[in-house]
């Protein structure tokens, strides 16, 4: 397997959840090409085995652990597998995910719970198990979470997913403070890529068909929407895994197609003070000229570039 020229992860070990296909597969392949031993995880046993085969065929190191992330038990199994196989754990990437889009009034408890169990609880349990192992090893580590634009801005039909992905951004900003002393960085990637998950969004269906025929995504999507392929996202994970990113923590970093970006921490955009505090009337009197003079946008409508 040809090692990445600049980033060498030889001797390191990584877990990527949901790495049977899509972004997770591209993450795992990129880590293996840089020399890391990888634990592939997925609920789909066949996809997980194909992912392992794609890596070992190139001379890389990979094993599969088929389990649904979410529970503490699943997370412990993944970390144990990495340690048994490679003797250590250096990176945990919590990528596994599902969508169950539905407007609030039609969303079932099951749809809410599956999405939050996989993304939010899965991120918590996997990061916790990994950080316990990394703290015991005593030489730092990397936790890379996967958030989403939906979690930064909200998106029609994605109350469950936006809550989970917003929570994941908040957890990155929180755990970064907690893990700093142990030399463990915690960041969140905010990706955009043409995967099976995105192909289900109606506006992207024609482009997904083009990709399936082997056509590249047009520059209008790569630049305009920052939408590319999973392979366009994977280099950010490699960078975060590298020693060059040892000081980067608590960040939400966007990547997709030709675009790389840094998300701001939510912040107060306008502030007013009133001696003794505010009552409803004083808020109403000053609202339109004061803090409410321009309201914030909400929701993320995808508009295809002309
Ligand atoms: N593709 C994008 O543009 C995009 C944008 C923002 C965020 N994301 C996030 O990136 C991650 C990967 O998404 P993708 O687009 O590659 O999706 P995908 O559907 O192609 O791949 C997700 C993988 O996770 C697996 N999976 C689902 N539930 C699991 C579980 N409980 N345990 C283990 N594996 C499980 C699936 O079997 C699948 O192989 C997700 O967290 C997703 O929310 C993707």
C-alpha cells in the first residue's frame, strides 16, 4: 500500500464507525494508506468485509467489528478490538449515522430515538471508551466527531438529526476543554459529500445518477455548494490525525468538494443592558431598534447554483 507522502501514521491505530461505505470508508482507506491499522465498523457485515478487503488488497491493515454503535457495550467492543489487534488506540472517528427525516408533527418516537441513539449516544459512548483507553496509554490521541450543516443551522424535516448533530458540535467544544490536559484533541468535521445518504435528497438524485455512471460532479456543485465525493473529505481527517494538528482542538471544520471552512462558535450578535433588568414592556419598546433590529436566519435551504 502506498503511504501518504506527508502524513505518516505507521504504528498507529484508528477506529472509524460506520466505515462500510460512504465517508467512513473513505476515512478508513485514507488512514490505512497513511500507515494506520484500522478497525472497520458497520451494521452491514458484507459492507464491512468489503471495506477490509479493499484495504488489505492494497497492503494496508484492517479488521472488521460488526456491531450497531450506540450502546456502551458496542463502543467497548470496538476499543477492545483495536487494542487486541494493534496494541493501542490513537484515533476514534465517530462517523456512523442514519437519517429518518420527518416534520415534527409526523415524527415517531422510534424515528427520533434511532437517530439520536446512533449519532448522539453513539458519539458519546465511542468517544468515552476511546478517551478512557487513550488516557490510560498516556500519549494523547485524536477524537474526530462528525457533525453536519443541519446541526449548525437547523433543517426542515430534520429535528432528530439536527438535534443530534448540533449536540455533537457542542460535545466537541465541551470535550476539547476536558481532554486538553491529556493531550487528546477533539474536533468535529462538518462534511458535504455525495454518498448514499445524500443521494436520497431529491435535488441531488440526478447528480447521484451521474456519479453512478462514472461522471464527475460539476464545478457548480463542487464550488457552489461545496459538494464533492467522500475522497474530498478524507484529507481533513488525515490532517487532524497528524502531528501538525496537535494544537487544534474544539473546532468545527467544514469540508466538501473544493471548499474548506471553519465554523464560528455561536455568539451573541447584539447586546443591550437595562439597569435593574428587563420586563416584557421594555423589551417590546426597544426590540425593533435594539437587539431585534435584524433577526438571525434559521434553517438551511439547499438551492442549486444556476
Ligand atoms: N454525506 C454528507 O454530505 C454528510 C453531511 C453531513 C454529515 N454527514 C455525516 O457523515 C456520516 C457518514 O455519512 P454518509 O453520508 O457516509 O452516509 P452513508 O449512509 O453512506 O454511510 C453511513 C454508514 O453508517 C452505517 N451505520 C448506520 N447505523 C450504524 C450503527 N448504528 N452502527 C454502525 N454503523 C452504522 C451504515 O450501514 C453506513 O455504512 C454520518 O454521520 C452523516 O450524518 C454526511
